C-alpha cells in the first residue's frame, strides 16, 4: 500500500472514530468510561497521523 493510500485510510479511520466518539458522548456523556476509551483510541490514531506527516519535509 502506498503512503498516500495509507494516509487516506488513516484519515478515514480518524473521521469514523471521531463520529463514533461524538455519538457516544451524546448518548452517555463526555466523562463516561466508554467515551473516554474512544477518545484515547482517537488520540492514538491522531498521534499516528502526526508521526507520519510530521516526519515529511516541507518543500
């Protein structure tokens, strides 16, 4: 899989996890353990994305 395809897939996963977290937050409240766990998963995805994009040189 190319880097571009990998980034696109990662961005789709981030968007999906974000929507999932918002849905759960509306259902359970922001401090519910299910929402906090989902937020941590989203953080992991965002950190992964930043790790990939942050290593690229700006032209």
